[in-house]
């Protein structure tokens, strides 16, 4: 059996809507973008603005938060590199704090000890599909006058303590990358009340005044196309149904994987973006699974050990929990697998781990 790592939830109706958008000849800032933003706002009970990527949304968030050259921003080493890269865009310094050994999420109990007079913001990542404790983190941030930016690329459907992404943070940033639960290949959104500033930031600082395009501020080319938004609309309309299917996949993994296979604890409502296991001899086990036709991935090698970041700050051994997880993590296929497909994955994971995870 062949099990792909990704299988986007895209229907023929979604494709037709995207094609219809292209046929109009109006490819940016059109009716589909507005429709998608309305659906997203209704789902999150908030206000959003679509962007070309989650990275763009993170960068915009830092600009809106006033982060600049010489500032420090606390964040996690367990994320995609763009979480930290966005900090560098502003000439600021990422300050990595180790993660919770039970979840892989930024260890909030370690945050306060890393705050200095140079700290301006905190980027917290809602990892694998579950949220950090935003109530606890917000108290720390408010105490020190810091902005909390939520990297919610994995967590559109998540909740914790009745809180959704963007409800307590200064902003929240979403991703519609090819690997996400909702996808248009590349794309993102920023959850914010500052929509007017966002309009300038995503469109080169240009606005229409008396029928003329005028650059009134500094900006970037961070806007989404209308046909990408069209591809997202149907997925957004099916989000509850799709999430329920992923919940079933998560529950079956948790129930049927061997009791000694470790995976992150679940807190709150999980978006079910990625199902992670932690195992020794990770690369050997991934190779054995691939021989059986099962594609897997790694989320994530710690950012501070990437070759570029190793030249800048921390050395190996400085963030021991994140480093251990980076060596042991395997990401299993997490879309709406059939029962037969998932039974096969579980069987082969159990077999490989029992043989090689020593």
C-alpha cells in the first residue's frame, strides 16, 4: 500500500470556483477574497486580512508591534524557520526559550527569565494543532508591557480555555501552505483589528485617493490573489466536517499505537494538524516505513541548530528538550485516511518501533 504524506481536501467544486475566478480576469482584491475573509471572520469571531503567507503575516505583526533594530523577541526553537526569520527581517534578535517536554510548545514557565529591557514581543507557536496557554502567557506579557504574536499556522480550528487564536494575542497569523488543513498552495492571514494599516503593508504602502494610486507609507508586496481565495472558500465552508474527520484519525492513532510509543499530550480542542510520535532511531524507522510505502516527515529540527542560525547564537546543548525532540520526531500522515489506510500505517509504525526503537 502507498500512503502519501499529504492529501489536500480539495474538491472539483473548489477547483471550478478557482477557475471561475480566473475567467473573470480580475485576479487580485476581488469578491472571492472578501467572501473568504467574511467566512474566516465568522469562524474565529474576529477580523482578518489575507496575506501571501504566514511569514508575511508574522512580519507585518512585528511591524505593527513596533519591533525594530536592536530589539529582542522571545520565541520557540521548535517551528518552521520563518517564525524566527521574520524577527531578523526587522533587525531584531530571536531569543529562543526551550519547550515543554509534554507538548513541544514554548515552555511558558521559562519565558519570564528570558525577558530583558530589550524585549519587545513574544512569538508563541500553537504547535501541531494545539494552542499554548494564552491566559498564562498574556499575564506575563501584560506585566512587562510586551506584545504577544500568535503563530497559529497549525491551529485554525484550535481552542484552549474557551480561547481561539487571535482573541488574546496582539495578532494571530495563519497559514494556507500546501501542508495545512486549509490550503491554496501558498497563502496566509493576519488576525488583527488594524486592517487599515494592513492594507498599506500588503500593497506597497499604496492606497487609492481620488481615483489615483498614491504611496502614502512604507509597505511590502504581501497580498493574496483572488483565485487563491476562491480555492479556500469551499474548504472553509467544510471546515467543521473536515476537522471531525481529522479528530477521528487522531483518536485512532492515540488508541491503537503501542502503549510505549510516545506522542504529545493533548490540551484543549486540537486542530489535528499533525500527529507526532517521538522515537529513538528516528531516521532508521522513517526509512523502514518508506520501504513499506508510508511517507512521513519531521516537524521540526530546532531552528537554532540550522546551519545559518548556528553561525549567529546558540550552540548545541543550550536547549536540550527541543534538541531531543528534534532528533526523535516523526510526523505521520494526518489527513482523512481511510480505515484500511490508517490500520496499515499503525501496523507498520508499531512493527518498526518495536524492532528499531531501542
